[in-house]
């Protein structure tokens, strides 16, 4: 990765944001917390909302001129050079089901490009941090994605088959049939496993920027690659499809297997 270009104090703030979110989330885990349905019928809890509120307050105190985009409380100053992108609980369905594979996602973007990312699992106490010029660490220790040169040796993750629509269904099925092992249902934790060298691919759709921006610096800092299905870098304005891999060879093979053409599904 290139030398860091984000503001002094941003790395430390990212850690404080994760700490603050975790302090809100942990008491609600497996507590019978009330569940509401948003307009898109996805679930949300007080833990999601209050964790994001806590993070936004810290960002405002530290960098009042920075923008913020959060899943629960919307966007402010998206035209700023630096924008924080927050998903307080990526994997709310796992959270409300008592399964600790959800995570808090924190990204800092410069000019729409992710330059810092955090995947924090507040129950297991695991925190992946990736940033330009710093590589990727798990609880302070460097991690590295593993080599994988062929799909028939690859472990592939996706959160749910329901996320694929229209022509995406057949495209993903071609990929699924080509890999050694397919696993479902781990949300952002799957990308953390790729960064740590335990899996090889995460291919998904139906995403929003807060679902993928934090993943980019984490996987790139571990030696991997993150793009859309057309091979373009993931940025704030990217579409809803992501292809993440620990090895550029597995990534290229996955895109070829998908045989994706964006105009096929719009």
C-alpha cells in the first residue's frame, strides 16, 4: 500500500470508535433486545443506533470538518475531503440470533477512496486494522492473506444466497460450482478470515458503501484485492457488487468464472 495520507490522529481515533461501539453493543448481545424493522424490512436494534451515535460524537469532537456516512443516521458533509463510513453492526441478523460473526465496520475515505478500515468483533475481542502505509494487523500483530492460485483450491464465502438477484444468481452459481468449499452466513467476518489467511474469496451483492468500504484497506493491507464484479476498485460511489480475494490469481479466476457484464442485470 502507498504511504499514509490521512490526518494525524486518525488511526488512534479509529480504535476509540471501535471501543465506543463495542461498549454499547456488548451489553445487548444475547439480552433479548427489542428488534425493529426498517423500511427495507432489515432488522435494527437500539445497539445499532446507539453505537453509531457514540461513534459520530467522537468523530465530531476530533474532526468537525470531516464527513460521515452511517447506516443508521445518514450522511453529513459527503463533499468533504475526508469522510468516515460507519456500520455499527454489520450482520444485525447474526447479532439478534446470538451468533458472534457480526462486526463493527469503520472506514476513513479520502476523496471517496478508502484509506483506513477497521473490522471489530466486540464479543471475541478481535480487531483487524488496515491502513495505507501500515499493512493490516489483528490485535496489533501483522496478518497476511494466503496464496491461492486456483478456484478448485479456494474457500468462498457469501453472506446469503438471497443477496443475488436476476442474472447474478447464475453468475454466482458458476463460481460456487468451481470452488473447493462454499460457506454462507458470516457477514464481514468472512473478509477478516481472508485477511488472516483462513479463506480465499468473498463475493457478494446487494451492498451499500457502509458494507464494504472498511473491508478494502483491511484486505489490501494483508496483500489481497477488493473490487466490484467488473474489476474496478471499490469506492464510495461503487455499485452493490463486491469481489474480495486474498490472492490476485484467485480474484482473476473468480471474475472470469462469474463472466459478469454489468449491463446484464443493470
